[in-house]
């Protein structure tokens, strides 16, 4: 029993020390917390003071601005000879007048736009009419061109392409042999190739320019007397006649066959024209 007493006193002392330490820590923490709380309160108070000061300044500026506006209104009223109420009425009247002017302007603008649209429609109609006239002019030009081509063809025939009705034309080699045996004219068979140099026959030369086998048409040049006569879009077995020489002898060309790039036929000259009668100058 006597031995247990010191042990209890030692345990109580340890507990007491622990309690004192906890209280010390609590006290220190409380002091730190209070210090931080006071600091935050001071910061908030400073910020609130700044905000209130700013609000006061703003209120003062608004009040000063109102006072200045009132002063300006009174001065303006004195200058125009009207009270503030009259000035307000005049301002309202001016606003209504401005709105009316805007409406009038909008109406005039709409009317002007409508008039412009109508004018554009009229111009479009006139342009359409002009297009029609241009189309008619084109038709007239094409008709005139056709007439000119026909006139050119007639002039070519007047130069020497004179077709005789009832003239005997050989359409085959056998028929040509029959004409040769008659002995009244000279006959020269030929085959012309497109793109080649002119082929010399008697005192003239022939050169093939274009061939259309599907339509049995061809175009060739007759070179005689330093002239180049074009026979355009002619058909097979069509006599192509022209005059040449000093005595204006009548020559005739007949094409019997038309192929992809060649034509074949014969040249007819008067009997008194000899083959190679004169040396032809270089032909173009």
C-alpha cells in the first residue's frame, strides 16, 4: 500500500504536464488566430473606407454635373428668351419635326427607288429592242454576205467559168476515150493530191485545196495567165470553164471522182493549143 502512493503521484504529475502543454498550445493558437482576425478586419475597414470615399466622389461628380447642366440650361434659356419649360417643349417639338422629316425623306426615297426601278425596266425594254435590232442587222449582214458570195460566184463565171448547156461531159474513162477519138479537142487526164504543188497540164496548172468526200465536193485553183482562179465547193462531173491565152481560148476542167485527199478528172483544151506551148513562170 505504501509503495503504490508514489506511483499514483508520478502519473498525476505526467497528466498535469500534458494538460499544461495542451493549454499552452491552445493559448498560442488562440493568440495567432486573434492576431490574424484583427489584421483582416483592419484590411476590410480600409477597403470599405476606400469604397465609401469613391462613392462619395462619384456622387459629388454626378451632383456637380447636374448643377452644371442646370446652369447651362438656364443660360441657354436666357439666350433664346425661353424658360426651362418652354425650352423642353421646343425640344420635344424639334424632335417631332425631325421624325416627320425622316418619314418624309423615307417616303421620297421609296418613291425615288420605285421611279428608278421603272426607269431600269424601260431601259431593259429598250436594250431588248436594241438586241432585236442587232439580231435583225446580223440577219441582214448574213443575207448581204450570201448575196456577195453569189455575186462573187457570178463574177468568177463572168471571168471565164461559162457553163454550156448540152456540152458533152465524160463521167468515166471509157466515155473520155470516146470523146478523145472524136478528135475535135485535146483531153488530159489528171489526179490531184491535196497539199501538193500545182500539176502542169498543157498551158495551165491545177492545184487541189480542199476535199469533202461525204458531199462529193472539192475546191481547187486554176493557175493561168499569171492569175490564180479559185473554184470553190464544186461537185463531181461539173464543167469548170475559163478563158486563157492571148486569144482567150476556152478551157474546161471536169472532176469525176472525189476521195479522201485526192480528186481525178480531165482537162479539155481547144485542138489548136499544143501541150507545153509555152513555159509557165513559177506559180504561187
